[in-house]
């Protein structure tokens, strides 16, 4: 690499530079690091062997186990995984559907519901929750139940009161990579049980990595170490459950997704070759039908569309939508557990319709959030939205501001308890920030958590604490994280031009070999500098809501949902560029390949426009 000069402390390089190598250098992705994060080696979780023994005792004695999951996608994935896995292994097992209105903790009301529906329950197995649910565990133990907790949330003093607790975030745990989801914790328990007591079932049980990988992506776990292969395995299994839509009018006719027969899926054919427990089979039928439903709604057009982005941006938000819009959670579980495939498919479509409604509600409440008086903005926002939407609104405001944001209910009195949700960039720890301050508490994950303020008079302090902690954290931040990994275009500070797109095709192909991307191992982002002269701007989409910008060299840049806000301003810049000299337009974007009729081209998906310094 030949350094030419320096602009704003960014070394410029020869235009023939290896862009992939440059990106890796700037991110610190050495060959050693990339090998290290692929390691799947890990220690055994504390008390895992003890829980395996307890499960075998329960199975041998014919004791009924009831699974009590959380209500988010990780909880749903955990519950389905446990229900399917233990059923296949011969357990007498039931699955409780939680009530999100009670919060994430297991409550005595949950225990009462379980006891009323399945009075012969003798063991309680929690997943993605329970480590700090002292009242719920006490209610279960009062009934004489054995209490088994699998969780991945931080154990708080005085510690879990369950008979056995498996949790990578236990106070005494030394697990090297504690950032694993609740579904992965339960999967490790069930796989360990199978390895010891029923090794002939290991192939079947390992198929349940499908759900553990979904939980990993949906709960925004670090895409590092054992999580990487878990996500790959999950996506591979999911692709084996997808069936391409038939074209009844011939190869050149329109596909008909509603005619998809999931029994034609490769994995379903394999599963039908041997006898399996109906609950186990239904879990995979349900997933296949969910993929069919997304294909019918146009979100999946080909097998390659089933990737970590599909999990994170389509499937997980849909499964999380009921608690956001305060509709029943049952369809999320029924998609994988209903007695017949028609009911499963209907449940899947109900979930997707609910998510469409959630999107509309988010837009409305976000407009209200930014349009109303917000005395503590940009750190704390008051909202009248359903409590389940606070996290979404906080996430939207965090993306706009670039710093931590908390959205809370609007208190009526100074002594009211104020609660809500906080979201933060990866460099900020909300829980650690609030922990030293009396009356301020956050529970959940460091960058995505519930926030509770003991008295409304302390909300001002919440905003002050966030502002000061952000100021301190930003002193150590790297501006390159905001600028992007590479700068592409005609300007003097660019790493490579956009006239010849062939090097970008090679860059994307090499980058794709590093998938999956996600929290802790994010997809590379580039800055593109586009000359307005000769730039073509089209409105696309069914409602002309998206933009497509095409440069003179043929680089297509897609900008989703930007037409209403950006089209007129961009057209004005292009018009002025035809009369006078105008500087380049700058965007942050992700590069991807698009193949159409055998022709593969690189295209950019714009994230945001970078304001001109002038």
C-alpha cells in the first residue's frame, strides 16, 4: 500500500489498493482475529450437568414438566425449542404461553395459570427468564415443584432461588463468552442431556439450532465465537425448509407462492423418513409455513434472502409485534404448535399483519414524540404510546441522535414511578451508567433494557446522567466509526473511485465470506461521494416511496423510504449542477451484489446522507 498524503488524519492510498485489505486494516481485523472469532470452543455452563441429571430423573419418573418462556422472540424460540426437544426425547412436557402485560419476570400469576391448566405439573423449566423472578419461583416451590431456571440475563443479588440455575451471567459463572441468548442456553442443556442419555437422538436435537440461532439474532447477541456457527447452522436449516414458489403457467409465468407445498421442502422430506413426535415435527412445519407466509408477502424471493438480515429485520420484528401493539401473543406460539397446518399458516399471516400495523403505529407515535414538547430531549422522551412500543421509539431516536435515548411514560404526579425502555449504541452501557445512581435502574441488556425511575422528580437526573456519561464515553470514541470503513468517489480524500465498479464487486464477494454480520461484528459501511451532474433519480416501489440514484458510471444506489423527504431536494441539486459547479453528495451505504439474468452488478443501499460541511 502506497500512502500519497493525509487528509483529516486519514491516509490516502493508491487507487489500485486492495479495498478489502484496507477495510480489514482499518477495523483491526487481522487474520489472527478473524480465526479467533470463529472458535466454537467453550466451557460447560455451571450446573449444566446437575440439570441434565434432574431432567433424566423427571423423565424416568414420568413427571410432567411445564416450560415457562419469556414473551420476546428469544423467549418464543426458547419455548418452542424446549417443547419440541423434550417431546422428541420422551418427556411429558407442556408449554405455557406468557402474558407480556406482567413484564419479563415469572410471576405467581403465571404459576397459578400453569397449575390450573396442568395440575399434575411437577417441575417448572424456565427459559430466557427466571433468574431474578423470586416471587414466581417461590410460588412454584410452594406447590412442591422442582424449579429449573435457564436464563441469560444478569443474576442480581441475592441470587436465584431456583433448585438449579443455568445462566452464563450467573454471579459465580466463568463462562468465557456470556453473550449467548436464552434459546442457546436451553439448547446447550438439551443437547448435553441427549449426548449423555439418548445419543441416538443427537441429529434430531441439533436441528433445533434453527431456533437457537433465531434467538441469537433477534436478541442482538454478539456475532462472535460460538454464536457465529450457530447462526450459520440456523440459516442453513431454515433454507432447507423453504420451497420456491411454483409457476403454474410455465417457467416464464408469475410464481404462485400460495401454491407452495411445504412437504416438498428438503428437510421435511428427510424428517418424514423416520417417526418423530408430533410436537417436534410441528415446530419445523411451522417454521416452513412461516417462510411460506413471508414468501407470499414478497419478503422472500429466493433462498439467499433467508439470511441474518431476514431474521433481524423481518422475522424478529413480526414476532415481537404483539406486545408492541397490545394484541394476543398466542399466534406467535401457534405458528409452531397448532394442531394443523392451516391454523399454523393463518397464525403466521396474523403475525405478519400485526407487524404491518405496528409499523404504522410506530410512524404515528414517532411523529407525536418529535412533535410534542420534550423538555428533556434529546436524552429522555415522554410518550403516550403503548408501553410495548417504547423500545422501538427509543431505537428510532437513538439512530437519529447517535447517542443513548430513553423513552418513558408521562407521569401525572411527582411521586409516580416512571418506566420505559432505553436503547444505546454499542459503545454505551445503560445498565452500568445508571447502576450507581439511587432511584435509577435498568434491567436487561446493556444497550437494550427496561428503565425504571422510582419517582417522577428523578427523571431530570436520568437525562443528566445520560448526557454526562455520553460525554465521557465519546472522549474515547473513534470518528472513523461514523465516517465509514472506506470512502469511494472522485474527491481527494477518497480511497478509490466509482468509475470502474469491478474492484467493488471483488470487495463485496470477499466481504460476504465473513458473514454472518451483526452486533459486535458489523457489516462494513462505506462513504460514497456522488457527483450530481448526470445523476439519475427515480422514485420506485408500489407507492413510489423509495429512491434509486444511478451514477454516470452505472452504480445503482437504493434509498428505502426516502422519496417523500429527499426527492425534491436531490432533484434541485442535480438541476443546479447542470448550471454551475456543485460539490459531491455524500452518503453512508452498504454495498451488495445484485444478479439479474446472469449479470452480477454491485449496488449500494444508502443508510443516510452526510450533510455538506459548506
